[in-house]
C-alpha cells in the first residue's frame, strides 16, 4: 500500500509521521480498509473517511470508545469560581504519562541533539536586578489628572456633551476609543446591538456608561465568577466614588443573595448594574421573578450578553446555558433590549448568536478592526530532544526566552493540560529560577485567586496555565504570551494572544508548533459528539495551516479568517513572516530559531523604554524580541488599568454614588 494515498498523507500531516511513524500509519490504513470491506482504489480522502480513520487511530493510541452520533450529551457546566468557559483541551485531559513528553519523570527520552541554544538567544540588554518597573508609556496615560467628583465643573467640562462628561468624570477617560461612542448611542436609543470588538478595545464601557446615565438596572451575563467580581470591584472603586454595582452567584451566602433580591425589589433600586452567570439567569427562578417585576415597573434597562460567542455551537467556547438565554429572554423579558458583545466571532457565529438570542433582524451591528498593531506574532518550531547537558530542549528554550524579557516583564505561557502546566511551571521555577506558578481549573478557588493576585501585583512573573486562565484576565501590561502547545482553533488563539499589550505598548506572542502535539489535541476534540469532532478537526486544520504559512502576513491571515479585509496587505514589521520577507531571508531562515523574530528593538540605538526605535532592520543584522522595557505604539488615549490585587468581599453593599451629585450640579450650571 503506497504511503502517497491522499488519505494517508492527510493523516501524516496531522503529526502521525512523528508519533506513530509512516509505516505504522500505512499498516493501520490497511487494517481500516479491511474493517470497512473496501480497497484503497475505491477509497477517497473525503471528510467522512478522514474522520473515520482518525477515530480508529486515536482509539489505538489513547484508548476509549467511539464518538457519539448525536449532540444529546453536552458537558455539564457548573457555576464555579474561575471556571473556564471551555472544558475540552484546557483541563479535561487526564494525567498522561507516556503521551506527555514533558512529564515529571524527567527529560524527554528522545535522542540528545545539539540545539545550539546560545545561537537561539542573541544577547540583548536586560534590566538590572532590583530595578524599578518601567513607567507606563506616556502615549497611553490619561490626558488629564483624576477628576474630583465634588469639584465645580470647569469651563471645558461645561462645553462637553453629556456622554463625554460622563466618560471623563465617572471613568476617567479623556476620549472614546473607536466605535465606543456609536455603540453607546445605539444602546441608549434602546436598540438591539451586536458588537464585535477585539480584546482590549473597551467593550465594557459600551454598557457601563449607558447604565450610569440612564434609569433602571442593566443585567450583565458574564461567563466567569472571577470576571464578575473583578468588574464589580473596579466599578465600586472608581475615583468618582463608585458606581453602585452587585452580582448574584451560588458562591454567595444566603443572606447576601437575599440582599441582592431585596435591592431589586426596591421601588427605585440604587444598583445600576447586576452581574450574573448564565446558569443563574437560566436556572434561578427567584432571580427571574425579581427581574420580571423590575421590568413591569419599567426599570429593567437592558440585557447584556458578554462573551456572546459562547451562545453558538459554532463558537469556540460554546456553553449550553448560554444557548438558553434567548429562550429566557423571550419567555420572561420580551422586548427588553439586548447588547451582545464578543471579541471573537466569525460571520457564521455572529448570525447564529443573533438568531439564538432572538435579536431583531434590524439590530445595529458594530465591528472594530481585529488588527492589533502593537502585537508581534511569531510561529516557531517547537524544539525537541534534549540539550547537550541532558535538559529538555523545549523547556530550556522557554527558560532562556523568559529570562531575556527582563525581570519585570510579566507574561503568560499557555499549556495543553493540567499536567503540562504544573510540569512546565515547576521546571521554570526549579531549573530556571523564575517566579512562575501554574494555573488550571483543578485547583481550588482560593489557590487560583492567590496565583492571579500575586501575578497582578508582580510577585509572580509568569503564569503557566490552561485556557482556564483566559476570559476575565484584565492585566494591562502583559508583555509576552507563549503558546507552549498549538491552540485548537484560531478563535481561541486570537483571544489568548489578546491578553498581551492591552496598555497599547509593544508585546510579543510566540506560538511553538510541533506536529507531534496534534494527535493529543485530536484526542481531546473527540470527547464530544461526532459532529463536534468534525468541526473541531476542521478548526485544528485551519490552525495548522496558519502555523505552516511562511509567506502571508499573520495579521492579515487572522483578519481574513474573521471576515475583515486588511487594506494594507501586510503589517510590515509586526509578524515573523513580514520581517522575514522584508529582510530577504525567506525559507533559509531556520525554523528552530524561535527567538530571532522581531527586528532588534532592544538592540537599536534609541530603543529605550518609552521611546520609539528607528524603523528598519538593525545595523548588525541581529534580532531579538521586545523585553520589559517596551516601545510605545501610537494609541488612542486610554484609561488607566483598574486591576485590583484582591477580590473584595461584600460586593453587594452600596457605596456612595458621588457622580450623581456631580452630574446634577452640572445640569444646574
């Protein structure tokens, strides 16, 4: 049986040439043909045949039964602190001794090879130990000092429109970001709105500001308890005196839950925003009854669905309770305006969300460009084998990369499974001397909160995490994101790299690709229905093609995937492919040289923190990544980071709403 059969070739391209070997794949292909009573000549490489053969190989390699034929059984989601919106490849993989090349048993058993690590990491300056963290770039600091809510309005403020005044006095923003004003105006007109805005684009303001300046309570459906707590805490601690905000969760005590419901029953509730998980809105009858009574009094302002891609089965973070939100709205709150927001949705997902939520056909659609010019995207071959001194090459390369970013550059390393996150974090600590901790949904809530808070305040430099460390992570100065294993879909990849550079300064996103990781991903994808496996395999194929691409601009490829045309064609110097082509190095450039991606921004003269380095390649031809002392990318004025280092208790308690006084005083003026 020749190995060149198209079906066999597709399987080999999914990493089985490295894991099982070509001969074993060919032999198993023959067994598969015999089991299906057919021949190679009569077999075409159709989607159905590829999926069927893959299923047989996965069962051989990992064990387990066949895929289900329907989607009747979906994974059960529990409202739980820090619970990820997806439970597939992030945390559901069991401890996998043999299949995990990075197991705690020691270095990979692969033959030792000279990986020339010194060649991978050209020298560049580092911050001195004990040096203070670099100041935030001036280009992203507010243009004015913090406003005093009790101070008389200035002449400039009296000339402001109401939205600008509220944006400045309440949230401290000197200006709106792209499309924010238009979205807010549509929301305040009572329209159904679908907003597609990239991570860091300012989605939260699109419903928080209307909630502040209009009457009634805005109900926000959020996927994670930690995200709700963070946003409630941030709103309560705004310099204006705080916006009355609360949340309802099964993690609260009975007294606290009763207090929230009593607040909703007040003749005129003080609370402006109520955060709930989808599980609460779908299954908590007391909450639904309270909101229905609120609606009857004309005080249910709107329903906000954050991370709306979770509604669609075509979305990468599908959650069954999200899918029920449309039915709840139709049954309990008909006619209540809906605002759906997401950072990642294809046209198919968008149409599905609008339909399932029962949004009006003429709903307002807003889309902000997915292009993040301050992110440098790099895909590199994941090192294999061991170094000359017997250390695992991939982990040792990761250690050297993080050290080169500087002691004050914080980052995230995304790993495939819980085991991987623990093993890699332990290696970074024990072998690299780095301040690293693991994070996954198998940890207790207090453990996860502790890691998250220590990372935010700088006690932990690097978090090695599954995708449980995803939505809700709002730290502005993340300087690098490394994917230790390829993502299973472009939507997830885009959302994860979007955690970097939210302050507008330069940040790096490195994806380490190894075909040998694909079988593990396929095994995780098959833990659902047959149709879900087929969609998952197609998504992984697109992800693999993105990694294999050597010519196209990576930013342009992402924009095309999300249905956006990149008018510039190429990013210039913001991805490895464009840098490579601009320097006429094309395919001769070694894949394993995964640190030599961005032109030497730290090695150039003038490339100090807070200053833009000269354009063009470095004079010496060397290359390195940006470290903690980053270069400023032109950005719209942005509000300061409002992260807190702890999650406050008693979030349902009311705080003074000083802005109301300031706004009333301004009206009198």
